[in-house]
C-alpha cells in the first residue's frame, strides 16, 4: 500500500509533545534503507516486516520530544530529552522497518530489542540490554553494562560487552564476542570461526565447529568450558598458567592435566580438522563430551 | 577511501607495500568505520602469512657466529624481541590505528586539547616494548579525552566505566607481573596484548559514548 507523499515526508524537526503523549509516524523508504534510531531511556523495539515503509508507534516520557524523518535510502528518528544526564522515566518506541534495512540503534539505559530483520543491525547502549533475533547478515552490538542476547543464526556477529552476560543461541557463521567481566555462553553452536574473549567472565560453548573452522576462547581469570561432539575432528591447544585442564574427550574417560609453566597441551581427536584454542591466565579449562 | 577500496587494499596494507599516502587514507578510514575494523579482524588469520614473510635473504652461514655473539651481548643488556604470532600483532595494531585515528578525529572536532601522539603505521615486526609504549600513549590520549568529557556523563555511567577499567587494569597488571618473571614467554605476551587491547577498546567505546552524549 502506498501512502500519500504529504504523510510520508514529515520534516526533520523536533516536535515537542505533552507528557506521556502517544506518537505515530510513517515514512516511505527503500527496502534496504539505512535507519538511525536514538532513545536514551525506556525501550526500543525494532520489528522487521515485508513492507517498504517505517511505522513508529511510541509513548513518550514527560518532557521528551520525538523527531524523525526520511525517505528513500535514509531515515532518522528518535526521542530527545532536555537533559540526558539526569535519570528519568523512559520512552517506548516500537518501530516497524523493512526486513532488509540497515538499522543503527543507540541508547543509554534503554533496552533494545530487534526481531525479524535480515539486513544489518548495529546496536549500542551504555547499560541497556540488547536482544537480537536470528536471520541478520551482520550484527554489531555493544553495551558496557547490559546483557546481550542473540536468539538465532547470524552470518557475522560482533559483540562487545562489559559486565553483563552474553548469551548466544543457535550460533552460526563468524562470531567475535568480547566482554570485561560478563560471562559468554554459546549454545546450539555450529560455527565456522569464533573468537570468544573475556577478562574475568566465564566462557561456555556448547556445539560443533565446522570441518576447517576455528574456535578460540581467551580469558584472564574466567573458566572456560567447551562441550563438543564426542567424535569431533579437531586439533586442540589448551593453555592455562595457574588453572587446571580437564577433558573427557578421550576414550579412557576423564583426563586431567596440570600444566607446567603454562606450556600448552596439544592433542588431536578423530584425525584433526578444526582448530580449537583455549588460553587463560588463571582460569580452569574443561573440554567435555556433549 | 571507501569500504570497497579498503577491502581491495587489505593485502597490500598487511604486507607493508601500500604507499604511505594510501596507508594514511586506509588508517583514517579504519578510524571511522567499525565495520571495516571488524573485517580486518576477520581477515587477520588469512593475512598472517604476509606479516611473517622474511624481509631479507639470510646472510651467509660464516657471518652468523659473530652476529649471534653481538646479539647475545645486546640481549643481556636490555629487553629483547619476543616472538608473537603475527595475527595478534595485526589485530593489536589495527585496534591501535583505529583508536589513534579516533582520538585524532575527536581532538580535531573539539578544536583543542593539543595534538595526540602520532602512532606509526602497522609494522608486522614491531616488538612488545614498542607496542606497549604505543598502547600506553593511546591509552593516555583516550583517558584525557574522557576526562574532559566527564561532565557530560551521568554518575552511573562513570561508575560503570570505572568498574570495567578496574577489572581490566587488574588483569593487565597480573599478566605483566607474570611476563616480567618469564620475559620470553610468547603466550604471556599474548595475554598482555589481549589485556591492552581490551583496555583500549573499552576506552574507545567510553570516549565515543561521551562525545555522543
């Protein structure tokens, strides 16, 4: 359905609205539109749909104003408050966008949720949580204190966390996830290349690695647990300076290894193939049969 | 330089054959395009062989004993070069370039604060000592920029930044102490580099956040 051009081209001017006011806007855009969305506090929900238009439905916090506009290949929208450094109630934005859009979302404390997208999503927050569904070509998400959750296969995933948890489900493709203190958990994984890195958080990986794929886990103090298929063809290099290493991959059952001076323990299973590398300063390493 | 042009020049950049002007444009682009930084990181394993190519033909065998004894004397006098896998340094240098370019852009935009330290372009054979000096300079630049912008950040955000940095600094100090006890340990070197990388990346994010607020 095509909308009237007069409705489709709202000006890029802030429109102050009254307290708790509802907002509804529509823009006609290209299917691969680039969209920038900003909302410091509250919730930002982005939903991919089949239409070539953006529809925004929101509830604005007192003192907040909505801005937005765009057409064709670019659109920009969001919520502004007079003083962003003062905590206050948040605004809720629910935004429907073309599935193949390139979406950039920015918040301070607002939670970000995105589902139904097949293009690219870049989500940034200070302490808000970020949830993204599967199907994206590229996900770049970073938050300093919030939790990060990815709910399905994505071609390329780049995640940077802080102290919050990172949870990856049905992980596929090429994954780079780093945190400071937050744990990283990947389940149902079948990756081509993954680099998981924390300073003090634990890393847990459950799933397989493609034939010539690489899985790397690096921590300073966090423990690393890999649960892999019993017959995985892979070459392992496991290294910890002050922790212990344990594996149940061998037929003889649980084998424990106490490294001397942090020298790496290397071995291959099922003739080798994939590369699995774990490196930690003082975390314990466990490589277990699924 | 566009993203497509950067992709075409990845190999030349990694092998150190990109002309200086193009290398500068390459690095400037990395400083403003997180997607290309991610691409460079993803390509690091493929680029590794280029970073470890020999730079010169080995000298005749009879020259070696004299050179070795000179190197041994020099090694006893100060810190030597530590073997670190090329891709670690490639990733570390890429981040350093991105961070440094980001700081440059930040300072130029603000029009004040003095020029940040100039970080040389990626050199595959760089030693850890050199790399740490560059990391430290970049870290100081970012910390300074962050300090100037602290009035724009909420107290909760500042607390989050402090807590994360404390965790990273503690890990960095612990890894460096271990490396001081065993300076030739390549794996410990990698852990020190990883901690620096984490610190610079976190500072970069915090600084970007403060400028956007």
